[in-house]
C-alpha cells in the first residue's frame, strides 16, 4: 500500500516538472517579424529573476548574449549570413549551470546581408 502511494507521488512530481518546463517555454517570446531584416526580438520573464542567456548559432559560429530577466524585449542580430539559425534561451540554475528554456530555428534569406543592423533604442 505504501509503495503504491510513493509511486503515485513520484508520478505526480515528474508530471509537474514537465508541466513547469512547458509553461516556461510558453512564456518565452521569440519574435521573428523582422527576421527578413536580419534581427529577432526576444523576451522572457524569469519567475526566479535568474540570469538568462541567448545563444544564436549557425554552422560552427556561435554568439552568446545576456537577456533581461524582467521581460524587456531585446533585439539580436542574425549576423552570420543567410541560412538556418538555432536560437536557444537558457536560464541559470546555479553557478555556471544553465537549463534550456526554449529552442527554435529561424531562416534568414537576405539579398544584402551586409545591411543587418540593430535598431537604435
């Protein structure tokens, strides 16, 4: 009887942990409306106000940026030429450890790639 109760509790805890991961991913906004201009807009409200990182990768190239934990929309360049970019949002868990919150791909196909510019704030 006790074993069944423990198994049930364990299943509930595992289920809730998956639910939290999915809820966090739903709070991340990766706005691709200006991808044709070579930029993306990202925001995420960290429930724990932990450090956040944005990783933008294409092929062997990789750029790592900080992301505001309070939900401020920030703009990042897609500056490694045309092609498929992988964009990852990570949240600090402890010391130098991070967990993946969301990952997506963005396709860039610009005629004049040298015109990628960040908007002035």
